[in-house]
């Protein structure tokens, strides 16, 4: 639609919009505040005179709208309103930053300068440096958080007035908004702005989905209002009787959040039951807020049955954004689940306006809040500006949108962490040095590795070790930007120290593998791992990118020589028959070790941890002090041995070379039947020619359980025996146990 308005009408509209900016809560502005804002307004009108937006409207409409969002939606003060009015002056007009500073002071000039930098970045069309643009924008947080807050207001108004733009620009700006601006608004507690940015982002990225959900919400609005009224009528009398001053209102979920829930839960719009919430906002003295919230909770649950699994207490432990509220889900009128949010007027303002309202209510003696902590840590992160731009932005985004869990320290203090945070993330949240030296954690008094994913309510004690250093693989599982930034910085700044430590680590590991780390060995390893220098080798060992399993692969090439040494010592003095696969039969009871064509008979003993017998699926393990031990492949220690000492594992194959007997322990149970014991002994002794060394059977209330020790030749004989025992009437179970 063409824009066709006279100059006189435009001037009237500009004056009207300016008055709208100052009315309402800003009637409380001092005379000097109003004069300063008026000067800024006049300055901006003059500077932007003759400039038009794509819609054809005067450009000054935009700075006024941004200033209004800054004032009403975010709740910032006079300096921010002035900066918002002037935010495009330096970028789009003949005025300079010096003009701004001379006219309005250093603080406002600094904010405008930050906004100008961001504006220049956003106009760069080269997609290849988009990450760098975002990175530089985020860096402005280090100067003054108001720069980002005003930029969010600027982005919101641009999104609200984007219809006149070509489709490709709409898609680009909407995608940017969903990628970085909406998460930023969320992290700063600006939930209303976050929701609107997301909805507008969806409007231009998935217009059909947006319009479909928008239409359904619009059609259900009347029914929703009736439902809220019916809910309110039930509890109003009790709330009034208890002398509460309150408001009850409804809050529809954002279109974007409904769409997200439909995707995640794979449900239709009609299947989402909590499309809106009922909010009870009460007036209360600060000292009584928590007490009053739970009193209202009691009133609501007296009338409506609560869902105990859906209680969220954000008053006792506020979110890191500063958000406070008590959330409950109750079975409301007509048998529908409905979320009820209970919060004081102060909590409601913080929830609506976020960062600015948080500081409005903060007292000078109040301890540092979680929002303060986040901003301080962010500033620490920004102290390393040479990090790769893509990594920087991705690391920064990690914590913007994540849900929170709450972790207890050993002393009972509560710390907020993002969902999926690991023990290592928690260690870095306490202190960088603790993170660097973290070796493990006690989670609810149980030892856990550093990559253990924490759950809300866990009590965590970090275990450190002085010799621990950051490893490259740590980056695979940490989720907080603080941890990632610190690990990367340590890996870069301490490369040489890590290489020195890596050399020591490698020396110890090779020593444990009975390999001397001399010049020849180092050169051999550099060649094996296709590296350039010994420094590369030591550094990779030190930072963990060259893991123990890879070092063990290297030692395999030395395995033949290593094993040959032991084989010579363990060879039998008696001549051994030539062995072939076709000679192995059902009566095998002797082991040979090694691969086909190289099988040899060696001295060995059976491991006591699993008591293998001939025919069991086994392997040989070459110990340092006790020679060759034979383990079952399902031995409790098998995984550990094969994972950590693969180069000392030997293939083992059963052959028939003797008639040696082996003791086996069996456990038998079933229903007690007449003559059962005699049948059992007859099957064992007569049919299978197996000796029974010991037999104990007890019977209680018609059930029996017995344990026996028998002598057998091999696993196949044992299998036939157990099959025959199971055929006896009354026998329910036969199992082999490791010891009697």
C-alpha cells in the first residue's frame, strides 16, 4: 500500500508518537530528564529530516519506536532513551560521534558508538564473515550491557515493520533473529521481547506454520477468556477473604513455543494441553513475598487438584536470568490441565522487563545474583578475543537458551547449571583451576568420571589431582561456554608446558609397557603416528589427543618380539605333537596359544576370578609376575583387561591332549519330589560317568535347592550333563557357579 501523507499530518504524527514515549510510567521523569530527552528528540528529528524508511514513512518513526520499547518493554532510564533516539545518527547522517559526546556526554556517546559498530556489521552482506560480525556484536557486552539491550529493541522494531522488505532480506534478518537475538533476549530475562522475536522469526521463516497456529489461537481466544473467568470465579472469594490485592490474567504460549512443542513431542496443536497459563499477580511486602506465594498456592490447590510432578519453585531458587515465580499445574474446570503462575508485582516486573527491572529492585547490600555472575563470567570469556569466530559464537550460544538444573555443593549451596552439564562443567563453574585439575567427581557420594552428566538435585564434590591437565577430548563433552573457553585457552597458552608434561607422561606409559623411551623409540613413534617432530608427539600425548589406546596400538608392532621372549621361557621341555585344527575334537582339554599356523603350548594357570574349564570361551592374559593366566571371555575383568592391555592378550584354543579332570560347582533348584535325589545322582554317576565330590540339598515348603561339586573333562561334557539333569521331573534350574 502506497504511503501518501502530507507534511503537516506527518509532523502531527511525529509529535503524537513523542508524547506517547513520555506518558504512562514516565510521567515520573524529572524536569531535567524531560529536557534532555527533548533535546535528543530534536537532534534526531533534525539529523534524520528528509530520510525515509522502506515503507515511505519518516525515518524518525523508527528511533521513537525503539526508544519506546527501551522505556516500556525493558524499563531502562533516561540515558538509554536518549541513546535509543540517537542510535542511527552517526551511521546514517552527517553528525559525528564527537558531536554526540559534546552535546550529550561521554556515556551516551559510548553507547551510541557501540550501536553504530553493530549497525555497520549488520549491513555487511558477506555471509562468510557473519560469525565474526556476531562475535564483535557480543563483544559490546564487555563495554556496556545497555548497548545490547537497545540493539534488541532496535531489532524488535525492525522485525515488526519488515513487510516492505524483499523476501530474501526478510528470511536473512528473521534467521539472524532466531539464531542470536532471541536467545540473547532470553538470557537477559526479556521474555516478552524474546517471545515476540521468536514469533516474528517464525512468521518469515515458516509463514504457513505461523499463520496456521496464529489462526487457531485467534479462534480459541474467546473460549480461553471464558475459561480464565470460570477459573478465577472459583478462587476469587477465598483470595479476597484472605485480604490479598491481586490480578488474575491469562498468558497464551507464544506461537514459536507451541510449534517447538509440536515438533519435540510429535503432537498436533489440539493435543497440546497447556497452550495458555493463568497468572496470579499479588501485591506484597518484600519480606512476605515467599510466604504469600505459598499461601496462594494453598488456596489454589484447595479448589483444584494439583499435579505433583509439575511443581516448579523459582522463588526459593530463581533462574539465572533473575526470574522468580511459583508454577503449578492443576486440574481446572471441565477436567483440563492448566498451568498457574503465582508471583508478586516485583517478580512480575522482573519477568516482564528482565535485566533492568532486576537492578531496579536490587539493594546495594544484596549479594551477587546469578545474573551478575553470568555477566561477570561473560566478561571473562570476552577477554580472549582471538578465539575462532565460529567457535566463539557457538560457545556463547550454548548457554543462552539452555534449561537449567540445580546442583548442590558439598556444603549444601545451590548452583544453577545448564541442562546436560557434566561434572567437568561444574568444576569450571566453581573455579578455573579446579576445572583444570578435575580428575573425577563424587555425585551423591558415588565416584563418577568427569564426563558424567549431572541431574537436578545432585550433590557434587569435585576430585582434583595436581598432575591433571586439560585434554583436547574434554571439548567433546563440556557444554558451558566458560569451560570450553578455559580449556581452549589452556591448550593454546600452555602448548609448550603440555609438551613437556606429555614427554613425562609418555615416558611413564612406555615404562609401564616395558618399553624404553629412547631416541630410536621416539623416532619410530613419530613415524608410526605420521607426525612431523617429537614436539608434536609429546604435545599430543600431553593434551590427550593421542590416547592410551593409540599408544597400545603402537606397542602391538612390538608384540611378536615381546611375546617370543616369554614363549622361550615358557616352552615345555617335553616335545609337543604337531597340532592341526582337524585334530581338535569333543574331548579337548588342553590349550594352545597364538594365531593359526603359529599355535604353541605354553605354561599357564587358570584365573581364580572366573574359574574357566576346558571348552569355555577363553583368552590368555600375559601377566608381568605370574606368567600366563587364562580367563573366560565373559569374566568380570575381561573388558578391563582387553581394553587396557590389548597387547598382552593372547588367543587361546582348546585341543585334546590329556584326560585331566576339572572341578565344577553346580547349583540346582526345583520342586521337591519323591526320589529326586536318587534320580539326580544316578544321572550324574551312571549315565555320564562323572564323579560327585560333594552334594548338599536342602528342602523347605516343597522347594529344594542343592549345590554340588563334580569332576568333568570339558565344557561339552558339562553341557550334556546339565541338559540331562534338566530332564528330571521337578528340576527347574541348573546353573554353574564360580565357587561353592
